[in-house]
C-alpha cells in the first residue's frame, strides 16, 4: 500500500537543532514536499526534493534518499515560532494514473524555552 | 492580500443540509484542489481540477461535488451533510509551469455538522 510515516510529536529546545524523519512507500515517486502548518492555519510550503541529497534554505534543510524511501527535515537555531506541525508529502503522479499527493499525518513540534 | 481565499471560514450546520464552500485565487494558477484534514490523518484529496473544463475525483469524493466556475473559482458542495464530514477543508492551487508544481493552500474552512 501507499504510506507515509513520521513521528507524531517531538520536543526541542530553543536554539537547538531538530531532525524530523519521514519514510514513505508509494507506487511511484515524483517529488517530496515538506510543509509547515501552525495550528488551525494553512500548510505553507517549505521545501521540495526530487533528487537524492540535501537542499538547504536558510535555517531549514531537507534531505532525500529515494532508494531508502526516506527524507528528513532539519531545523537549525530553533525559535519559538517554529512550534508547528510539519507535513511530509510525496507526489506519485503521473505513475499511478490519477493525480495524487500523499500526505503524512504530520509531526507536531514543540519548542521550549 | 491573500492569494487563495476561502469562504466561509467557519460553518456549523445540521445533518441533511446542503453546504457550499467557496475558493477563489488571484495567483493565476490553472490547477485547483479540495482537501479535507482530520485529526491524526494526513490531508486527503476530495476533487481536483487542472483547468476550467477538467474535473476529477480524488480519493474521498463520495458525498461531495464540485464546480469550477472560472480559472479563479472552485466550489465544493456537500449535497446532504453528515456528521462524519466534520473536518477542516482546504483549497489549494498549483501552477504546472513551475518545476515543482507546488500546491499553495488557502486558510481553510472549519465545518461542523451536527
């Protein structure tokens, strides 16, 4: 079946580094996305990986290994405002016919002072 | 100004009522989507439209219908609402001309069906 797994919750300290892991099993692969979602708000785009390796964007980095079906999101110099849910999503279209982006349930990150 | 807007933002209704959720965008994107989000579950696709004349069912379309009135407008209807349709609903848009074809989400509509 098609599935995305990520931890339900994580806690980290302000100023620290945290890594949020995501593993996926999909019929095809056409890119992996990370979104940030504050409670009750819209998901906002953070990063996109389609090739293996690390993509860095300011305090946020995302890594992909397609052979392992694995990605992580790395957040550096954590700030209180980083407290949010982080959604991992894989696009497996057009390999399976109908359009589909599969979303994980999200990892709720708590940043403490 | 928001690029993707949704109305209403909150709605409480009763079982059996017809409900319409509306989505408008000023991003100029051809592709539009409707998702629902439930606690502990990932976003699930209800319907999507790649242009004004194109409508496609997603993974959970039963009980829902959509209308693409223009490039900028995509409405979701619940013909006869039921309590298990209580959820947070998001509209999203994307532009296939962008390499990533990233989806951009509206602020959401919180729907409660009593």
